[in-house]
């Protein structure tokens, strides 16, 4: 298989689709987090999948941004960098949840309870150190990046505009849900997950259309903006 820009773009689209499906899937019937549940095999699997989800999402949004880098402008660059930082931090905190917290849960359960409370929008009773700052930065980068990148891609008119709008609005909805009980907090995965699935599929189809048009004409691939326009 030749690693052309179109092939890489379509692969990024599939990565975005997979990340959206994982993001929604790991939240379905999610157990309440505390010092007991973090040691379960179920949470090990869920948190490990969150790490994979974040890595796939990072590949997906990179492909989306590069596909419309000129049209997205400065707003798109800022949004991409913020959202990429958000997914990197999600991967780090999910790794900690999967492989670090279970090992200390028996010795310092109060600390683990505080970490899981902050991670789900609650308040810590004790001090969890710099992890509290990391979790806050993760939320700001993820929600702010989704809003800015969604608006930039909506204005670019390259990918499905309704999905771009959903990505932007999903950040605002998610911010509101963080002030609600844990059962509602888990719903934040759905608007963002659906947006990633739709945007990834749109990116994949765009690459397919570009390849088909080039094959029919017997020429180099048509620029993405000309196909989408």
C-alpha cells in the first residue's frame, strides 16, 4: 500500500471514527468511581481503552486539521493545539487511573477517592497535589479546543458542517454536565463521540472522493477543497 497523503488522510478518518465509538462505548454502564472500583478488572479494561481512544482521537484530529489547514486559519491552529493537548492529558490521566491508582488504593483509599471525585467534576476533601491542576488543564484544553476547532472547521466548509457544529456545541454541553451528578456527567461522551464519528467518516469519504476523481481523470488527486466545494 502506497502511503500517499490521501491514504494517510483516510486512515486518520478511520482513527477518528474508532475513537468516537470507543469514547461512547467506555461510558455505557460506567460504574461509580472510588477506591474500590478502580481496582476492578472492568476499570482496568475501560481505562486502557480510554488511552487507546485518546491516541486514535489525536491521529484523527491531526488528519482533519491538515486536510483543511489553509481554510482553518489561526483559529483552527489554536483549536487543534488545545484539543491535541487535551487528548494527550486524557491519555496520561487514563493511564494513571488504569495502572497507578489501583496499586495505591489499598494503602491510601482517601487519596484515590479524592482523585476520582475531582476527575468526575466533584471536589476533593484532601490534597491530591499537581494532579488536580492536570485534571483542570485537561478539561479546559479539551472543551476549549473542541469549541475553537469545531468553529474553525465549520467556517472552512471542508468536512460535514453539522458535525463541526456538534463538536463545538458539545464542548459547551459537556461543561454544563460537569456540574451535574455522575450519571449525567457520563453523557458528555455522546455529543463529542458522535461528532468524532461523523467527522472521521466525512474525512474518509473526502479521501475516497478525491481518489475516485483522480482515477477517473487519470491525474493527480484533486485538492480537498475543490472536491468538497
